[in-house]
C-alpha cells in the first residue's frame, strides 16, 4: 500500500472512531426497572415531576424523554428513559448499581 492509501485508511479510521465515540456519548447505563425506581426516588424524593433544568443533571437529552412535551419529566417518562439508557453516568446513581 502506498502513502496515499495509508493516509486515506488513517483518515477513515479516525472518522469512524470519532463517530463511534459521539454515538456512545448519547447513551448511558441501561438499568433495570428496579434500579430505575431507585434512581427516580434519588432524584425526586418528593415524587414530583422534574423541570427540564433539574432533569438535565441526570438525563442525556430531556427532549428525548419528555414524551408529552410539557417541559417537565414525569416519573413514567424518567423511568422509560432510564431503562432505555438515557441517564448520564452510572456514577450519578450509586444507590442503583449496588455501589
């Protein structure tokens, strides 16, 4: 393989790594239902919907899980997003991961 071919291969490899890293950043830990229930209790101890601002601390993209578009995240929306891997980092929820 010549230098041009190696350069092209390197550029394609770099693009793929960058794209896969960006994709992975859009997913958090996938938790089961009981872990998501514990996570909800941790983020909303009074069991009230979270504002999008408050939810943004825990949820990757609030717009993705605010299914009714009312600007707040209900318990149902939070848990659906949680089981779909929409929470930020597992470290944010040590209560739910046996840590």
